[in-house]
């Protein structure tokens, strides 16, 4: 399709103005496809996660057409909200790119015999962010997904750990690296302040900000001047629980929950932070980590599979077990006292691997192949 405008529709649970890693990834993907001269739009649910208010049915944001559909919420399988009307938006597009598992992915694939569009599926960690109803998730994944996903042209895994998981049900999986605007973060001229720690991301259960605060409380005993800035919106009023936890641990004056901040304020937080802390117990697409790598901000992240794909302990960052606050705090205190110039340099270098300038060409080439093979 060289020289021809391609029309791509991204299907995901949530998008602008909702905030999250997948939302940001889809937005950046759309914008980069637009730079190549193609139309890239989004179809999603009409409410943000845990949101009460319905969003407009149609909206245009930064040249992205957003189509929102009503849905029947599934309180047990929270990733499986019924929204069959998504199919009404498929006919005007050349290819459908679905982001993450659930009803939207399954319905798009099952109805392929009707809309006849090639489908790309991004894993984004699947629905394994928590252990909630894990046996049912396993049955769904190993039985239903194994059959349905035969209708997908290509499954794109966020990293090697995702690939290992999806290789269990499909032979059609390849890794498409997590991608961010590395240049935006690489140009930050950092002036880190001693004892200033930073967390960036939404406040939700899987992020385990509670474990982070418990660890920080122990760090504070060794570094009395330390402060922890928690930047990001809270889900289900979790910020109130965390404030109570910080008060109970005696660090309420040193744990600052900023809520959602502007882009300029976020860059300023990264500029001033000494070390980035991340205690999440499960991640699909850890976009924030890639951004911190690009900025050269030393980080101490939870020692789980997905982070081991990107962080080599003691080289471009550090791993710690936040489920054991004592040992994690001991390691963080040592790191805070270290000369981190080599870590900063290595982090920046490894962050270059995840720039859009590389992966957008690979993704677009995949689209071309999918459309050509579907004719």
C-alpha cells in the first residue's frame, strides 16, 4: 500500500481522557502513524475505568477520531465488559488493531467473518495484573483464547515474559518492544536533590503503593531528610487509604501525593528526583519505566519477570523485593548514597532501544503484510 493512506482502527477499553499505560501507548501509536500520513482512530468504551460519567459518543482529539460505545459492565470478569456495537465502526477501516484481552478482542475476532478485516492483537500483559479469580482466568486463557486467537494475523507481546505466556496458546507471537518518545525524556537536564524519591503511575491495587510506603517508612529512619513524591491519579479513593497508612507509619509529612499533574510538572518531578521507586506486582506495558530509562533516572523496581526483561540489577537500574520492606529499604538506602552516574548513563543508553522511530516502521510493515495477505 505504498503511497496510499491506510485507515487503522484501534480497539481498546479506554482512551482519552482516561489515563493509563495502554491509553498512552495507543495515543502515541496514533500520532506516529499520522506522521507517516495515515488515518489512525480509536473505538473504546464510553466510560473510564471506575468512572461514573459517560463520555461523548464521538470526539476528535489531536486529529484522532474517537468512537465510544455503551457497554454492559461485568462485575466478576472486569476485563469482559459487553459492547457488541463496536462492530458498527469497522467497515470504514483497512485493519483493526486490538489492545489487550477481553470481550472487545474476542468479539472482534469472532465477528471477523462479517467485517472481514485483518486483526492485530497487542497483549499488554493480558488480564493477569492481579491474582483475582485466577483459576477462571486460566480456564479462559488456556481454552477460549487458544481457539479464538487463531483468527488473529499476529499477536504482539510487550516483552519476553508476555511472549512466554502467550506462546503457551499460540505459535503466532512475536515481541514488539514497549515504545515511548525517548527524545522527550532524554533532553531533561536533571538536577537531582538528595533524598528525593519518586513514583509515577496511577494508584491502583496492582501498583502496590502500600508496599512502597511501608518500604519508604524504613528508608526514612536511615535518611531523615527523605521525601517520597507519589505522582498520578488514584482509583477507588485509594489515595485516602495511603494517606492513612503514611500517618500510621509516621511519615505523613514526607509522603506527598500530588494526584494528576501536567506534563510540565511531571518533567520537573523527573528532573528533581534522585531515585525512582516502583513496587508494582504486575505490569503489562510498563511505559513509565521506559520513560524513566530515557531520562536517565536511576530506579529501584520490584523484582518480577516483566521488569527483568528491561532492568539488569546494578547496571541500568536495580531490582528489589518490595514484599519484604526491610530488605528493599536496606538496598534503597545504599543506592541513595552511591555515585549513580554510571547507572544514569547506562539507563539512558538502554532507553534508546524503545524509541518510536524504530518500532513504528515495524508496526506499519506488519499492517501492510496483514492487509496484503487478507486480499
